[in-house]
């Protein structure tokens, strides 16, 4: 495969039936903390606690961070409910602090996010651009609005937006006409965003999930932190509703675009692995393909996976496809920003 053929294949991939799955790699590329940074932050936060139950419990987990990482450490030694809540608060606060800086640059300095650039080249069907993310941050929502399209998160309202899939969907209806005595609905361009691990603007109020974009001191944000309990918590509202919508999109996809995702989520991969194995065309963009990603893709008959490579000290791209590996120097197509510049922009 030469570089021209690769670019053509990528262009042709962005067509009907595309479902985009986004992991933490895309947010990290914009300056948000990686899983390693989260682990270091948690270690520092809990080390500075006064002696007590939480500090002692964390001391049993901390030695595993360097060897197996945060996610696996919390799977190997599941935290108590008290520690899990403390982890949830610390993770939310840490991600929020970085997110605020990025959003400020978008708002005040005209920074353009990678996904904003890419959205201009994705087809927007009447049902909306289907996006699934395991991230808590709101950079995708910001990116979509900056690209001039709406965002359907299933919440309706601004102060304490309620979870209502039907009302959220119909809020994007702009006109109704009759065609052969049947109503035809015209919808605004929008991104249909599923967030099965929660979001920094989700809270619990009187036992129900609500969406509020501001700060509510003393109230926990509805996110599922890393660890064993995220699978159990994933069956609670609103996570279950978003997971079901995500899996429905995955089941109906004609092709996948997977960005910065490490294939570490059982909820999604129950459906995703089967679709990849069945031959659904897939394009993966990531800095480094994880071992899990390589394992899943090994049984997929139709995929391209792009990761970072260095050739003679120059950044490049390594391309995996069934039965072959190609390396291209001087171009970093695994990075969404460079991909848009090299493949789509005139």
C-alpha cells in the first residue's frame, strides 16, 4: 500500500452508516490527563490524607500502579464503597481542572479542537452522527457546537435537565411536512452522543439523574470511576440508558471509526467484538495500539489501524491491516488533526 492509496481508503471510509467510538486518547491529545496521570494524582491525594481507613486501603493498592496501571490495580484489589466514592470525587475534580483550561482556550482564544475539524467531513444523516465515548469530559459537546451542530445527550433542560430520550430527540425537529399523506420530519444536524461511563455535568437530584453545567458544591458528579464496580454501576440510570443506546448504534453500524480507544470496556465490547469479527469495516486511530486492541483486531477481517511510529528520528505512521504492516515517514495520520489536514482539507 502506498500513501495515496491509504488516503483514498480513509476518505472512502467516512461514508454512510459510520459510528464513531472515542476513548481517552482523543482527550489526552487536547491536554486532558491520561490514565497514568490520574493514577499519579490519586496516589498523591491519598498519600497526603491523615492516617485512617482510606489511606490504609489505598496503601494496599498503590504498589501495583507502576506495574499494572490504575484500571488493573483497582480490578485486582476492589476498593470499598468509601474509597470508590473518594476516587470518584478526585477523578472528577482532576479531569475538570484540565477540561476548564481547554474550554477557556476554545471560548476566549479561538482554539479549534481536533474533533471540530473532523466533524466537518463526517456525513450527517437525518438520524444524526452517532458517537459513543467512554470519556467523562465535555470536549466532544464543545467540539460539536463549535462545528455548528447540536448535541443530543438525552437530557432536556439547562438548570436541572431531565433524562428523556424522546423529548431530547424531538427537540431537534425543525419542521413537519406531508408526503403521500404521511408526516415527514425535518431534523437539525446533530451529534447523537452516548456516554455510558457518565459525564462531568451529570448529577443526582432527589434520586433521579439531571444535567447541570455549573458547579454544585457537595454533590457528586455521576461518573463511573475505573475499577471492578464500574460494571455493576453501569446497570444503573443514566448509565444503562446510554449504554443501551451505544450498543444499539454499534449493532446497526455499517462501519466504525475508533479514536484513542484502548478496548478496555466490557459493556461495549460485548457488542463491538462481534461486529468487528463479522467484518464491519473499521478504521482505528491511536497513538499506541494496546495489547487488547491488537487482540480484538486479530480476529477482524476488515480493518485499518494507524498508530505513531518514528522513522530515523522523524514522526510517522505505522499502519496495520489484516496480514500486513506498512510504515510511512513524515506524516502522522494517526493524529486526528494531521489526518484532517493531510486527507480531507484541500
